[in-house]
C-alpha cells in the first residue's frame, strides 16, 4: 500500500477526490490537525472548521480550554476517547463521553469552557467542528443541546452514526440551520458503499486507519474533498478505520473567520473581540474556574470594513 498515491488509477486519469494536508497546531497543549479552514478551501457546505485533536496519552498532561466566546456558528464536539466537561454562559454543565454529541449554537454571542474531568484519567482523542450559521439565524439566541444517543445506519462492513443532518434516510435529532450531514463511519475491512446527497459537497476526515476512494488513500492528517454530483462513495479499507463524513449544500454567503468568531466582515470580528475583552454582557459568564482567554489583536493591517 502506498499512502496518498494513485493506486488503481489509469495513466492520465484525473482523481475524483481532492486531497489536502491538515495544518498542525497546538490548542491548550493538545496537538490538533486542522483540516478546515484551508487557504484553498474555506468551507464544505456550512462546515467551516475541523480540529482533529489527539490522540493524547494519559501521561502527556492534557489541559482543558478556559472561557472563550463564539458568535455566528454551531460548535459540534465528538469524542473517540476521553471525556470533557462543557460549561457555558447559558448555565449548561454537561459531561461528554465517546458516542455522545454536544452541539452549542452561538448566534449573536455565547461563551463556554471545556474542562478535563476529575474522575477520568485516560487519554483524549476526538474532533471539534464549527458550522457557519446563515444570515437568518446568526444573530439569534444562543442554545445548547446534548445527545446521549444518536441514530445509526448499518453498512455492509461497518456502521454510520449520524451526528447531524440525515444519511440514508436516517436523521439526527440535533439542530441544523442549513442542509448538511455529519456522520462517523466505523469501518471494517472491505469496501462499503456510503450513500451521498447529490447536491452536497462532501469531505472525509480520517480519525483512525485509512480509506481508499477512487484509487486515492485518505489518511489521518488530510482532508479528502468530494465535489457535488455523487450519489454514493465506495470506501475501501484493509484495517478497522474511523472516518468522519461531513457535507452540505455549498454555503452561499462569503464568511469571515477570525479567532473564535464567524461573521461577514472584519468590523464584526474586531468589535466582537473588543467587546469580549471589555466583559460585554453579550457573551455572559461561564462559571468555570479556569482562566478567561483574552481575544488577541486582529492580524490585518488594512482599514476594517
């Protein structure tokens, strides 16, 4: 097996999956592979951010993330290993474990913290994603929901857990503001066909193992992008693998992202950062014992527009 190669493609044939490398970063001492956003691809549907965190071993001393704000997005948290305590300015205190979903809607403004729990001493592995809210809801009220159980779809050699949206006629109870899908595929060796919505663009983020699509191997640390027009995809595996499938209708509004905010202009970004640092009521208080994280200085030099 040659990872990332073109095994199975005839000479001169154009691959139908677009591979791009994730960017390595540290978030509160936890290593992450940032699959979205990228310079060449800012969104997949309304999905605009994907941090594959860990795996972190128990002896590496991972830390939580102190209170910080969000606006204009949903946060979607999914764990493969470990547990985290979510606290937010709505008064929510919710522990999340593998197989469970936390979804927080920021709307016009919210703040939260993600803490390590005292009772758990294992490793940490998972993914956090953001979904950009459309103009119709992005200034709305914040909200939080936790789903301890999620629906599943049986595949020929695996199982798909539907986090958000709908897959193969099976719908998640989690909120969506745009047409999209998010599902974790737990695959055994084989080549199952996964149904896709033809009007959606899709992407694959490998959490463990590797999958082959159209002769291209997608491995951890890469984003595999599929353009609209496909009604299914065959995912070849030789080992047990876990893959996150995300997709949706191409997002119609150009977005601006900075720090923890998703908006439509640099002015929105700068004003939100200033308000957070000034302790504006808009973002509230989480009640977390962890230190509040201040907004940095915006990186742009040109006039804010």
